[in-house]
């Protein structure tokens, strides 16, 4: 074997391993979400449940650009982000079950997943409300001279909120290390982007604050990953905030109480042809990086993980009602 | 805790708050002040005047006019290991940040099952009496006291203006400090070594046997003045300064009412659904059989505060309204 072909092989292996990793992450989210919908129908999960199916490439691609020290602020459609960030499927499902072994002891539920170990700051269900928090986290890091990125996910709906504009301005004014990731799925709940925004090209909003911005195909995990890495590198080099718009689509209803009167089945079907998972599988196969056997094995492993997570949640316990008023105030006096 | 015992010196409420901030900025590198016009302008009530020169623009941080974002940024910075003091010009403006205060600051600890506490201090001016009309004069601290997860402080005295801030900064959870804007110029004496004070207890500011006035903030001084007048008529009024509206220290006023058997609540907030209603309910629950007269309330008349002085004066609780109510109550014998 020549040195050249050895290098080529090595590169192919890296590419394959990485491709399989991205695919696994997206599949884990997809299967977790499908199972969540099922568990909702079985009334194991209640409250609101917002599924991320169709948008997996965004969370998975962006997480590749982040280090364990970085902070994440997400929305109420955040199971995928939590899982991709490293929270366990068991802790997430147990939380949706309302059990004390859930990541927030059942206090948060589907919309409020939090985790201190992975610096996952929610699970924020007031649209736009997480952006100022991200500004503050980034401000704290900057004031403490830490080279850390705060990554803030939000949807196209948040762009209409004042908090989006206030936060973009503050982040730019103070040159804070924030990656703003706009998951543009074209609908704020049921209101189409063109009915919400006078300017629908969202990256133009960033120009108003002199924030570097880029729009990418949010259905393409490699494109999202590359763009997020570039953005994170720029932020880490001290260039201030970055606005990354990921153009994506939600395949399922907004929540479990949505008859989807505001969009056509044809539109949904058209987008489904761009499914981030099936298109990525095709791409990997075309490049001989994935075999049917690989895929079967991957599906088996993911299925096992979700099955175990559900079994874990089923075995979890309810917090005693005597504990109801805990966590309103801290149990230790001094900080 | 040390309210101070050294030599006395003249100071003002404004200077006491500034000294408290200065001390905190000197003691703890994590502390910084953020808000509209806190730096170059010196604070809209001149409370932070001079701090920018001493601590620089990183720690005395002027913000744009975006209450929601800078209060939210305060929450984020607190989560990120800092100890921010966020100043909001007036309580009316705080409504622009109500989302962050209620939906985030007050709920993060609970929603996260105890993972994330928010050690944030928010200071703001409150209250009427300066002819600032209906968008700068209201007393909404009682509203905030409705919210579990928050602590609501209402320093009235120089000692509390000086001492509550540090204790609030040491608290692991969000604390709101309401400074009545008519108090900033109040002069008085404070020990040179005045320091942090506890924030969980109400205080008896004047002893009396005939009637208890429960109050807080600027109304404290109106109650004390009324008590001085009434003593000439042989009526001895006990005056309780709540100091903190949440958590509410009901033990102190219930103990007082067990002695005086009469309670008048003086509150600059509106009457309906206000903190005075809560206090009254707690008296019913905890001291009903002690009462010799119905609980009375003197609150701000239920109008948006008007500009004209003669109207504003009548709208707010005043000494000349406290006196006849107190007199009548003492004459009532249940």
C-alpha cells in the first residue's frame, strides 16, 4: 500500500465514522420523537408535546461545533437538542413521564428540559424569552475571560418578538460570544412567515445589528455542521455574535393539539422528500460509506437505546407530594 | 449581620444605597451594576453617581433601553457565575421586563428541579409623590410579592437602604429591592460602620398599646408622624415596618395585634387585590379572636396617579387621613 492510498483510506474511515455518528444522532432523535408521540397517545406523556421530526439536522449539525464547556439555551421543541447535547434518553423520557428521576424531577416536563452537567439551560417556552438569558450567559463568560460560546436556538416566530431585537443589539453592542441559531421552519405555530414578517429573508435582520449572518439548508446536516463550525470559530476568535439561519421544516403538527389547517398536505409531502435522515442515508450510500447492514445495526442499537429509556422511565418513581414546595427557593442559604 | 454601632454620621438614603453598591463592588469581583443611565448619567435618581469613575464601564454598565433584554441578561449572567445588580428606573418600566422576572427569574429553579438558581438582584424606584403622573408613580411591589420564587424587599430606613443590598446579593435566589423615590433625599444618621442587615424579619419601629399600623416603604414615616400626633391625644400606636413583602413575616404583626387588638394597614399600593388585602387576610387567619375592631386599610385611591399636586396628594395615603381612621378605630370596642 502506498503512503498516498493509506492516507486516502484513513480519510475515508474518518469520513465514514463521522457520517455514521451524525446519522446515529439524527436517528436517535427521530426514534425518540416517534416513541414520544406514541407514549403521548398512550397517555403516558401529557401536557404539551412539540416534536422535532424533520428538523434533526439542525440540532445535530450545530452540536458538532460546540465543546462541553459551551452553554446551550433552547426552546420548548428541545428534546432533540437535549439528546444531541448528551443528555440521556432515559432522563428525558422520565421527565416527560413526570417522574423524579427525570432530568428536572418532573417539574419541567417536555418543554423544560434542563441539565447542569452539559450546561443545557432549558427548555424555554416563552418564545424569544431565552435570547436575553443567552446574552447574560455570554456576558458572564466574557467578563470572566472565558473563551466559551453560548449557543441559543430559537424559531422564526421569535424573530417577531422584541426580545430578539433587543438581544441581537446587546450581543452586537457588547461583542458577546453568542451563536444565534434560528430554526426557520416557516411557521410560528400556525402562522406562516410571510404573514408574520415584512422581511422574510431573516438574515437581513442581522445586518441591522451588524452581526455576521449566514443562511444554510437546515435539511442538510453536513452543511449545518460546516456552517456552525465556521461560526463558532469566528466567535471564539473574538469576532462577537453570529446569526445562523437554518432553513428547515417541521414534518409533524406544532403540538399534539394541531389539526394543521394552515398548510397543505402537498407542502408537507414536498418537504418530506428532503428528509434530513433519508437524504443523508442516500448520500452516505452513494459514497460507499454506509451499507444496508450498517444501517440495520444502527437502527437496532438506537431502537434498543429508546426501549431501555422507556423501560427506565416506566420503572421511575413519583416525587412525594410532601416535596411539592421544594425548589421555589434554594435550599442552601449562601451562594 | 451588623446594622452598625459605631459613631453616627449624616447621610441620605441615596448615599446609603450608593455606599451599599460600592461596598459590594469592592468586596466581590462578581458584582456589577447594569441598567439604563447607571454610568455616564450617574443613575436617573443619581444613586450610582461616581461609580463609573471608580469601577469602569465593564462593571458599571450602561444599557440601551431594553428592559426585557437587560433583565434577562442579568438572569443569564447570574446563571453564568456573576452577581449582577440590575437597576430598572421605575417599577412601571419593570413591566417591560415582567416576562423575564416572572417567567424566568422566578421559575428557573423550580422548572429545572433545583438545578439552576438565579442569584440576581434587581433594584428599582417605586411610589408616587413627585408629580410624575400615571406612568412613573405606581407602587407595584405588592404585585411582585404575589410571585413564588421572588423575594421582595422594601427598605424604608437608612439602615436598610445601606444594609439590605449585601444580604440580597448573598441570597441564592432573585431578590427585588423597591426604593421609594420620595426617600432618596431623606437625611438622617447612620453608624459609620453600618453593614448588612437581615432581610427576613419585620421590625417594630415604634412601640404602642392601642393600635398597630402595619406598613412599609415611604408610608412608614407617615405612620410614625401620625403616631406622634396621636400620642398627644393619649393614643399609643405601634408601628410595624414590614421591610420585606415576600416572604411576609406575619409573626411580627400578629404578635403586635395580640397586644393592641386593632390593626390598620397603610399601603401605597392600590387596595383591590393588593398586599394590604393579603395582610388583612392573614390577620383574619391568625388573630381574628384578638381583634376589638375590624381591620382597616388606607391605600392609594384606585386611580392611575394624576399629575396635579392637589389630586396626587389626595390619592396617596397621608398623615391627615391616618389620624382620623386610627382615632375612630381606638374608639371602637368589639
